[in-house]
């Protein structure tokens, strides 16, 4: 292959050029060259043999360049005009892949790498005025993140379905459970890269839910290769998280801890019950000297209050949940399908009025929590 590009700082024997496996087309009529990172003195370049017509269709910058007969395209590689691109090779690769093969991204639902890969590609799309590609890449990232609580529940339901299939396969010792496990992993959203993407490219609408997702991940769980094989334990690209976002993470978790305590107090006070069922002890609580044993005696005469109290102890628990949207649903699910322990402890369950009150309260509490997320993570 002919190459007439010279570099003052490197001799030809120290220059290597790698043709991109997916973006070096035999019928291409223009070659792009981008420098690859190297830890040695050798220069390494990524080569792309693409089409003037395709680049011109998407970018007014390239269209004007190719239309200008006086443009300096004298450098040649592989018998074609060569343009040196002073851009990151990975970013350029991802941009060209999106232009040539958008379905590879569109069919890749909730993949943890999408915002990570397209972050730099969007910057290049802005630089070279690929306006439609830029808008499509931003839309591709944001469409993975639910903007309403209903969409959040739908995404959670789809994931739970995959998890059930995986557990069933594992329990039956079916070898395909490894494939299902990997499917879950590559359909698990990674929040830090999405947060950075959203902040850089002006799609702040996904920030509350991305930070909420991040709050459920331990700060010691750093992203690594095994995350592509298993989604447990959940991990994040903490290396991308700057100081301000780390503070938001900490403040958000503190807010969720406070929310957990507030719900526990509401349940203990009987706020969830129908007004017709409130026992006297919630209106005029016994003094501390009465003792817990006597309180339990009082509760036996108030079965609905006893059920909510037990629900608080067995289901809501004392340890804060960093996914209270799911924890609140568990309260409603426990009422519909109580565990054997809950049945034994509270054989009378809830009256119809209190049952209705509980489910309305869960719905209202989850909607209120969703609205509070921007404040919890200091996004307003």
C-alpha cells in the first residue's frame, strides 16, 4: 500500500497503521486517519476507508470540504485521498459506526456502554456539524432511562422477568443460564457514564433517575470486566465521578435514609390506616412506662394497626433501603400475598377500608418520592 504521509518526529519504520475491521470499505473513496494512543515511541494510526457521499450527507463541514476543488487532499493512502483527523480514534470510530451502522446501537437496549461510547462521539458530531447524528445519539442514550414512575416500573418488571428465567434455569442446572446471566448484565444500565453524558450534552431530564440508580450501588463496587458477565453485585464507573457528583451521591443516600425513617414513623403512628380504624393508642399513645408488652396487648384489639406495625417490622425493616420505590411496592405486595410468618402473626389481616387506604398510600408515597428525587440529589 502506498503512503506518502511523512511525520517529522517518527521514521516510517516506527509508524503502524491499523485498518478498522468494520469501517474500512473496499469501495470507499476517502481515507481518514486518527492517532491511536501509544506507550512507545512508535506512532500508531487507525485507518478508515469511507465514502465522501456518506460524510457529505451527514456533515456540512465535509460537504464543503469535498466540494472545494482547492482543498488540499494531495496526501494518499491505499490509492485514495487521505485526511488526517486530529481527534480521538475511539470517538471517531464510535461516531462513524453510528453513522454507518445505527442499528447496532438502536437494537442494544439498556447497554451499560452506550453513554460511555457515545459521549465523545457526540462531541465530534458537534464539531463537524453532524446535527442529525448528534440528536439521534443523544436520543439513543436518553431513551434507555425512564422519565416517569410508570416507565420505571415497566423497566423493573422486564428485568425481574429475566431474573426469574435465569434463576429457573440455574435451579434446573440448565447450561443456558450463563447466557441469560450475561444478557441481564449487558442490559443493566450504568449510571455514572449516563450522568456525565447528560451533564455534558444537555439532557438533564435523566439525571434524577440516574442518580437514584447510582444511590443503590456501593461506592466500593468499581466497574470491571466481570460486569459484562454478571449484574450482581451492581457496579458503576466511579472513576468518571467527579467531586460534585460524589457529593450529590452522598447527599442523596442521606436523603433516602431519612425517607426510610420517616416512613417507619408514619407506619408506627398508624397514618396509613383508615380513620375509622385508628386505635386509641395512635391518638393518645401510652406513656413509656406502659411497656412494649402492654402495647402488644392493645394492638391485639386493633388488628389493622397490628398488621401495619408487623408489616413495618417484617417488610419495611430497620435498615434503610436505597431503593425505596421497590420497598414501598413490597408493602403492597405483602398485603396481597402475605408470608406465612405474617399470616401467623396477623391472622385477621386488614379490613377493606384499611386495605384500600394502604394501597392508595403506597401509590401516593411513590409518586411523591419520584417528585422529590431532584431535590434529594441537589439537581435544582
